[in-house]
């Protein structure tokens, strides 16, 4: 219940900050700091629970209680630190990404109404090759991949469509460790694998979603919510990618 409400609140806050002129990276960093603060507050409350163990006793129950509290609070500290660290890393400009074609800065990117099958298959081939390397997973739904990419690639401007495969490859190389962590936690065989909750972590097009989340998150959100019914899938995947939760 709280996760869905938080996702809706985050979208609302991000929209307000964007309307106020904040850059996507700054929006992401601010939200991460707020989330880390909430986790740290939970950490402080959990520490207080250790006092509930009877003082001066050393029986197995009390020892187990204290050990459990220490384990939980240690994990919460790690999550809070990781949340801010990953947001800061995502906010850093990727030096290896190919530069966008030069154009008049006042000229908005040209949107595409449809993405051709040839482009979808070209991007999917690259995404599959990159995805299989860290996951070893080849039993993904290729029909679903093609269906989603026809939507997600609408968040790529007409000026960048031709060179998008190169951009995706450079992004995957630049974010190799972060992608490996994502799939190790939520991908096939991951510690918190749950395909029913978020199928994107088991699909190669997730790479394209990650790249667009780091580049044009609001544009991606718009095309996704307009044409794909499972809105919460993107919300959950965004949380996994940005904050590892």
C-alpha cells in the first residue's frame, strides 16, 4: 500500500520540480535524499528496540534479539547510504555517451509517431546481446520485447533514432556495474526476483528503459502511461533502477 502511494507522490513531486525548472538529475538526487532520511529514521527507531531486551541478562533469547536488531539496523544504514550514492552516480554526466546531434538549442526534439519494425529489431538485437552477458538468461518473451520497444522507442527523438544502438551500447558499458547489481538483485535468479511484480527485470528491453530513465524520464513516463496499461510496472522498475528498492 505505501509503496504504490509513494510512487504516485514521487511522480507528483517530480512533476512539480520539473515545472519549476529543476533538472532531472537534481530531482532524482533530492528524492533520494528524502528517501534516505526516511530509512535513517527507521534505523533510529530500530535501535531503540534493542532496549526492550531485559538488561543484564545473557540468555539465548536476549542474545538473539540483540543480534537481530544489529543485523536489521546495519542493513538499514547500508540502504540509506546506497540510496544517496546511486542517485549521485546517476546524476553524473556519462562521459562515454555519444553526443547528440548538434541543433538549434531552441528547437525541441522531433517526436516520432511510430517506430518501424526494422528499428525495433535492431535495438532489440543489441539489447539481447547486452542483457544475456550479465544474466545468462535467454528465456525472455521476445514478442513482449517487440511490443514494449515500439512504445519505449517513441521516447527517442527522430534525430537520435539512427544512432541509438551505439548510444545504448555506450550506456551499457558506462553503467556496467550498476546494471549487474540491478539484475543480481531483481533479475533471473536474483536475491529478490519477482517476475510477477516487475517483469521488466527479466526482459532485455529493460536496458532501453534504464537508458531512457536516465535521459528523459518524464518523456518515457508519458509514452508508457499513454499506451501500456501496467503503469505500476514502470514505477517499480524505476525504484529498482534508481534506488535498488
